[in-house]
């Protein structure tokens, strides 16, 4: 009986050691326990217990070390990316929007306890004990604890489409998975949609299998880099036979819709990356069927934006109206990203062949028409190519006198020409398909951004740029002290700055090109297009209807009293941008009769006033010496450094209004000068003044007469500020 009691006591000791230190032990530890139970005496129990505790403490240390290592990696990622791809202003804007919240949730009770006052300093004796206050209490009445602070924070989402992943190798796909894991660590929650469309006709069954298989490949690529990983979501998309147009201005309907919101939001809340195959459940056929990936993107965009279909008859309309704002506060769809092997939207006026930035409000119609025109032109060119006449054409009589060797040579040439014709036709079909893909991508970005806030943006680039841009160029000729800067990851750069990789207003000869791609095909920049819903641009007069010309040559001039111009808002724009009060009377008097035109961006977020100036000593009507002059270039403070307002205004000025060149001046200590230096063809610090002269005209430095006219105008223009501080100018 005593032996049984001693055995029972040992068993309890084992159970205590097992569960006191955090759960079941490692199998090898459990086996050693059994050996100790059968062979060891009671004096060895403390040593075994210490060994178990030491082993568990080591496990805890390793786990804490891994957790700390992961936190250090995230911190290094933040510091490395912010330090290499963003300015201080951009880093501050990013951290204020996507950085972790500093506030900690606290429970506030409706009846706070009062501190007992007994006339003696008792320290914390009567302070409320958290373990006691938060103990569970049986109560059928409403809780007195307010949980308003437990409201979910807004989830920032990047909706991403990968087109033709079957054409992307596994190494590139893993690189994309690495970048998506980094984006998730930076505070943005990616959601991926697979687009297997490559022009190959497939049956419904084969298309469904292809979509699911490619989704699994992407999940595997993301899971390879740890973190929360990815998950393929099924049964999220539903299809309806009724195509109801929700918004008349854009292509948004409810034929394809999200049927299970919570199934979509659950992995996003846990930090996982959902991967959605373009497969939906058809309520009419009760089957899973392939869906166009663009329609899935639009359905997810509508869901994240809180745009719901009409309430069902059994639903309370009032409750639905209250539910929509709550859903909109839960999520913020900040980016629409398309990874396409074709790259950005092609442009005919750029050396590298793609648009850098598209202001959809202003440029969508013209760009789409250009794409369709290029496609139709290629079709016409392919039809205009005459097929070579071969000797096996039965309409040509057979010449009995032709040598047999010549006959064989003609047959061979005919076969070669036929193969060339087939190859040309196949290439034409491919070009036609690619152009249609570009049009579809442009339509997708326009329709998606049309229902999102103006702060949302879209980015279109290639999978290879996203996967490989972090590696260093393998330059073999570098010395031991030479260091090469890492290539910017265009996706992470866009996340941090909300800008394209480089400015769209840079001169074409200074834009990055693909000349080095043949040497370093992996690390060079790839064509990418950045899109925003943007703002309309008003140009008065319109250079398409009336090219800007000196007053003596133009049919009519314009002044600030024109009814198309809101003068009070224009003055507020100038004063806000320059942070100085304008002497309106003096300014209007000075530019009267010499205004070349005015550019207005959006609701007067930015603008420019351009004039024709005459150098001192030259007659006012001598148009041969009239200088195109940028008198005022203004952007609201809240729009400076973000949104691309300055780029839009500057690009309109140099490409539409004054394509042959314009000049302007800026104070030597103006912080904007660096931005001007990048866009000007030439600069000159005028001696004896506090001004730097800039120009975009070709060959000014080689033409003494033009240079002297520019310099004379920049020196003679009188400021019109109310503070009369001309000395600083």
C-alpha cells in the first residue's frame, strides 16, 4: 500500500513538472521521465525537475529571441526603406497614415471608483486591483463597461492583380511573395487576385483548374517568407444572372459580387494575405464557373469601398443605412496594383514607351483613343501587306521550258515566304491581343478609382520589376571601395511616397530608359505607370483651339477679369503657396495686356500665370524680342510634395502651352530650386542679384541674343508683394 502511495506521489510529481512549465514536454523529455520513474530513486527528482525547467527556459529564450529577431528585421526594413526611398516629408506622411497607433485601448467604466480618504497617506492600499475588477460576474443586465475603444482600426488594403502568372517562373514568383510580405510588414494589407488570361482558349473546366492551380502557386510563394503567410479563399465570389448597373458614370455592376464578407475580412484582420482565384458560384446553374478577373477586382473594390447593392426585401432599410458607414470605416482601399508582363500603359511620345503618370480626369479619353488608334493601324498595316505569289499557284501556267533546279529554288522561296507570312500574321495577332490588354488595364484602373476617394491611387508594372529590383547590379569592374546603390523596389517606393518611380514632368531626355537592360536585364528599371483619379486641368486659352502667341500676333488676349477665372481663389492660391500677401492692384496693373495664358489645376489646388515680357529698351510691340515668362507657379501648401499637382501643372505648361520653351526666375535660397534644376534645360545665377534664372528652351546658351533677352527680363520684373520687401528678392 505504501509502495502504491509512493508511486502515486511520483506520478503526481511528473504531472506537475509536465504542466507547470507550460504544457506537454518534448518526446525525448517524456521518455527520460519514464526511465527515471522506473529506475531512479527519489533523490534524483530535484535534478530532473531542474533539467526540465532549464530545458523549458531555454525554449522560452529561443522563442523570445526569434520574436525579437523578427521585430528587429521589421525595424530594419522600416529604417532601410524609409531612408533609401523617401524624403523626410514622405516618411512623415507615411508614418502618420500607416504607422502603428500610439494609443493603447483602455476600458472606461461609467461609474469610476472614488479614492477612499481616511486622512492618512496609505499609498496604493485602496487602489483598485485589476484582477479583482475584471473578474467574471454573472449578470443578465447590460455591462457597465464601455467597449467603444475596442472599435477596429481602419484596415489599409492594397488590391493586387497578377496577370498571366503561368508565364512567370517560380523564382520570380517567390520574389513577388517576398515583396508582398514586406508590404504587409509596412502596414498595408495586400489582397491578391489571379488573372490567368493569356489569349488561349480553354474550356470551363480547364480554366477553373488553371485559376486554382495558379492561386496555389502564389500562396506557396508567399508562405516561403514566413510571417502570417497567405491563404486561398474559395466561395467568396458569387455570380448573378441579373446585370444591374449600380453607377451610371462608370462600369460598376452587381453581376459579380462578394457573397461572404467575413470570410474575406477574417484573414486580412489576422495579417494574412488572401489569394482569390477568378472563380465564382453561379446561383442559377449552382456551379463554380470562371469569372473575368477584372470583374472580381471591381467587386472587391466595391466591397472595400462600402458600396452595397440594394437591401433585400426582408432587411431593414434603416439598419442597412447605418451599416454602410460602419463598413466604410473598417477598410480603406488605398492602392490598386496590376502586375502585368506587358508593363505600363504604352505612350508614343516617350522613348521608353510607357506613361509615367496618368491624370485620369484629364488624360483618360485621349490615351484610350491613342491605344485604339494604334491597334487599328496595326490591323490595317497587316492587311495591306500583299501575299507573295508562289509557283504552286494553279492560276499560273506551268512553264515546261523552266529548268528543274530553278523550279526547286522557286518552291523553296515560296515556302519560306509562306512561313514568313504566317509568322507575321501570328505577331500581328499577338500585338493586337497585347493592345487589347492595355485597353482593359486602363479601363480597370479608371473604373476602380472612380468609386474610391481621391487619395487612392493605382500602379501598373511588371512582375519582374517587383521581384528583382532589390538586387544590386553585378558590375564586375567595380573597385574594392565602390558601392552600388540598391535598385528601388517600385512597389514599396509607391507605397511610401504615393508617387511614380520618377517624375512625369522631367524632360524626355532625362527620363530613365532601358538602354542598359541588355546588359543588366534583371536589375534595370522596367516601364511602370502610376495613375490617380486626379483633377481636371483648365488652360485659358486652350492651346488646341488657339496656340499661345505674343499679343501682337494673337487674335485676342486674356486678362484676370475673364469670367472663366475665379480671381479671389487664384489670389488665395498664390498667397498660400508663397506665404506672402499679394499687392493685387500693383500686380494686375503690371501684367495687364501681356498675359499669355493661365493654367488652373482642379479646384485651384495649383496653377500658373504666364506672360509675354519685353526686355527694357525694346518696343512693347516688338514680338521678335518678346520672352515667354513664367510669372507665378503656385501649389497649395497641403498639396505640395504629394498628389502630383506640381507635375501636372508643369507638364501642361511645357508640353501644351509653351513647347518651344519658357523662362522664369527663383530666389537663390528657394527650397524649390532643386525641383526646378531637374526640369530646366539650363540655369544661370545672375551676378549682383538674389535670383537664379531657369529656362526650358533649346540652345539658349548658344544664342547670345536670346540669352541676353531672358536675363534682362528676369532682372527687370518688379515684385508685387504687399510687404514691399524687395530687398530679399
